[in-house]
C-alpha cells in the first residue's frame, strides 16, 4: 500500500504550546475573571484548573460577585 501525499506532509506529533504562550493565556484568563467582578487577590490564589471551570459560566461568576 502506498503512502499518500497528505500523510507525508502532516506532522505525526501535535506541536506543543511554548511556555510563554501558556503563561500569556493564563494571564488573560485571570484578567477576565477580574473583569467579571472577582477580587484580584482571590483570583491569584486559584489554580489554573479552577480558573477554567469558573470561566465556563461567566454569568454565575458575575452574579456571585456583584
């Protein structure tokens, strides 16, 4: 069976994000929570996983902090 051109061109491994891109994304997510009304000191104590779960429901976060 021959190899198709598409499989020869594509990367077999998925490229990873660099550390700078990851840190930039996490900082933007924390800024979004502060914009929704959460206290900045409270946001800084959250883990990255907790930040993601809070951002899934922004209306609940905004209602809880208003």
